C-alpha cells in the first residue's frame, strides 16, 4: 500500500479557540499537517508560504466577496480550487 502524501494547510480565521481546535483536529489525520495559522489574511503577508497545499480561509474575514478574497492571499498560497466554508 502506498503512503499518502501529506497535505500542508494554511488555516486563517480570526477566532483563536476555533482555529486552534480545528488545527488540532486536522493534525490528527495522518495525511494532513497545519503548517501555518493566522488570524487574518494580512497575518499571512511577509511569511514564506511555499509548500502550502491547501488554504482554509474564513470568508467572513473579508468585506469583499470570497473570490476576491482569494486574490488577496500572498504568493505561494493555492487558489486553484477556492471554495467557501460556512
């Protein structure tokens, strides 16, 4: 059986307790790793995010629509399959 490739996750939501609980839960999966957490999209700026496979961004962080929100993420953050989470 082939080993699963670990997906590295960027997790962005303003609610600290929720973000930390979600990170703990995601890290329990053998093929997932929360590589970086931030309380805002601005909190990801200036950080080296190469190697991030999945971005989980709370759409309520931005006043702008989610599709536009994805374009404000820094370079290196995946945008190919941007979807809302509610």
